[in-house]
């Protein structure tokens, strides 16, 4: 039975022509768009902070300086911290840049690894002239999205889902027309409808799988970029810097992609029961 399924699936793939192939590629891209919009609900936005604190990447620390420090003391402290082995980068910021209602400056410190954050917090907190240190040590599980963005994503989800179904129905009809003789012969020979439809459903699942894998690759590419350049995404897509969130979204997208693929496969398989594929003209 498995060999028959694989044979029919191979024959079905061999029946793909330019037109039907182009439409099926469009279906894959539409499913990819659907998954990307779905993922955006979990990756876009800024963290909801309990105290409206700063938005930080997992390897970043903010050290708030005392306003009593002189420029020379700030420069000396800056040079000292920059030489630490666990410090990858340090920048000086004015509190006004982050809309902080306090005097003094801020050191934005990026560590070499997440494990270096805790020791540095303790060390920085003991230095005279640093009044407060904060980090993103707690998981930022809640992201804030504006209402217009949410509405836009929901509309995009609905449009891409409907468009993928319509395109899939049209694409499978074109494909099955190239496979029509074989389908009629199988009907005449008494082949069970389930045997004919299973490879078509499998082809739909394959389309969903390809779209899911494309989404996962794109998500991790953006994740690696976000980790390397957190300042570029923290105000718009903070979820990208959290590896756990990206993994969860990838797994959910894989599952959803397979479900979408299965649905369009069932939609395509339902066409074999139409009069067009039942009798000879």
C-alpha cells in the first residue's frame, strides 16, 4: 500500500506543468505569508514593563551614573569597564535619550554572554558613582502591540488564508486535469477513492511543510540579526531577541503550516469526485 501511495505521488508530481506549478508556488508563498503574520503577533511589539523601565536585550545592562560624577570621573570609569573581559561593548548615553526623568548619564553595556550578566550586575552595583543597574534578566513574556497593528495583522491573516485556499483549489484543478486520464482509469478499475485522494492530500501537506520551513529559516535569520544588533529591533520587534520565544513560534508555525497544508490538500482531493474526473468525455 505504501509503494502504491509513493507511486501515485510520484506520478502526480510528474504531472505538474508550468501553470499548475506556478500556482502551487504561489500557494506556498501565501501560506508563508499567513504564517509570517501569525508569528508577528508573538514577535512584534515592545515588552510590557512593570515600571516602564528600559527595553534591553538579554545580554545588555544599563548602569545609571550619579549626577555628582565629573566628566573626568565618568571617562575614567568608562575606560575601566571597557577593559573588563566580560564586556563586549559599552556606550555612554544621556538620560534624555531614553526619556528618563533623572539627571546623570547611563552606561549601556553589552556582555560577551548571557551568563556574564549576573556577575557584572553585582560588580557594577558595588562601584561608587553608579546608583542603579538594570538588566533583562527576567523573561519579557508579554509584548505590547498597538490596536491598529493588531487589526492590520488580523485582516492580513484572513486575506492570506482565503487567498491560499482559492489559489490551492485553482492550482489543484489545473494539476488534476493533467492527471485526469489516470484518475479516470483508477475509477474504472474500482480503485478506492481514498487511495486516489491520499497523494493529493500529501501534496498539500508538502506545500504547508515547505512554507513552514521557509518561515523557520526567516525567523532564525531575523533572530540572529536581532541578537547581533538589538538596538535595531528592540523598539519594534523585541520578541526576536528571545531564543525561547523564537523556538516556540517556529514550532507553532510548523504545526500550523502542516494543518494549512492538510486543509488545502483535502480541498484539492475533493475535486476527484467531480464529474470531470469520473467518466470519459
